[in-house]
């Protein structure tokens, strides 16, 4: 059997469809089917149960796919070893970034990175945390930037920085007069949240988990953008929490409505995450050092309390 054949097996296991798997592998469907059949004949077993729709793995097929992932990953490391020996930092690199980090962090480091490493072709996707984990595990991303800790067995996390939560409080609100606020001041009924699927939303829910919530509310608003939440707060519909880097680009008038938390400040941990196989580690290290260089001057908070990005039941 060959590495290419194993890649075909992995594609069918993922897409549960021979035609779609062939398209993703850039081969014809008969070619892909024939190569998978060769492996099955060589091993004298069936990897896929073709009688089911969508196609399912057999019991032995499940074990073969697990091993095939390891083999394909380790084969990729051979090229990595050669490139590291040569000191080469280049090639295609697929990076995922969660939506609440992308607009603030990406402009800070991207220009520096592509100037320093012109041979790297960065392919950047904005994805939520769940999508990132799936794509990292399936080999469709090389690394990602997300809020951690995620406690994923197959994923390594390297902390980049700690980013405090900052409250945005309109002038009409009772807490506007305070210079600093505490977590106990937060009223979950009044906080305007990002829509479900954002880990920053889950972080706020974890932060307020001990604060009482009124089951009755006149309205419920969840948005996909901080800009919308800020405008709604200005209309007197509540308050909101923002990640610190997002506050740097606010208008001066809006910055007057920001209130920082007393120490230890609640914060999210932002990390560079990647599979433990550490493929393309030289590019991962280059990304980490570039981001560390630009973030150092922007975030200087030390006394923080990390809030989990995973919603606790």
C-alpha cells in the first residue's frame, strides 16, 4: 500500500462519499475507488460498508483509519525534517482564527510576518472554535489562534497573551460613575451578548455564572458583532463586555464609557494551537515569535484571572 492510497481512504472516511472524496483529492472517482479496493484486497478485509448511505466505516475500518492518520502525519514529518535542516521556512500554511480575535490581532502581525517570511503562503480562515478543532483533527488546518484552554487531547496549546475583559457602560447606567468595576457588579440580564457559537460569549456566561439571572426579560438580543452591541448599549438597552484589543480602536468618546475590572482582571487566554504531531513546526515557531513581538507593547497586564472559553453546564 502507498501513502497516496491511505490519503484516499482518509478522504472517503471524512466525506462518506466516493465522488466527493475524489473531487477533494483531485482524481477521478474510478481511480480512487480502484486504489481503495487494492488496499482492501491486499488486507483481505472491507474498510467501508458500501451498502449504507452515507458510506460507513466497518469496525476494522475504524482502526485502519486511525492508523492511517498517524502514518500520513509521520510521512509529512519527513519533508519537515529536511526543511528544518536546510533552515527553510516556506510553503503553504493553513491558519484558522476565531472571529473575536481575527479583526484586532491579524492586522497587528500579518504585514510583519509576510515581509519576514515571504516564502510562506498563508491561507487564513475565520472559524469558530468548534470548526477549528474539527479541521485541526482532520488535517485541514496546520494551526489556529483561539481562546484556551480547550483540553483537547490531540491539540497542543502555546499561550500568546492574556487579554482582559473590559466593560462598556453607557452614561445612563448606574455603574457609569464607577472608575473600576467588579465581577459582582455584572447583571447577566443587562449584558448584551454575542450570538451562540462564539467562545467569547461562553466566557462571559462563565464569568457571570454565580450572578443571579431573572428568568423574565422584556427582550433578548444576541448579535454577531461587537459594533452592534456597542450601538445597542448606547441606546440604553444594556451593557456589554469587550476584549481589550477591540477597545483600542474605539472613538475617543466611546473610550470614556469603558470600565476596567479591579485586579485580578478577568481575562481570556489566547493561544496558538496545533496538532501534537507538530507538522510545519518551523512556521508555527515563526508565527509565535512574530505575534509575541507585536503584542508585547499592546498588552502588558499580568495580574489576571483566566476565564474558560468553554461554557460550563
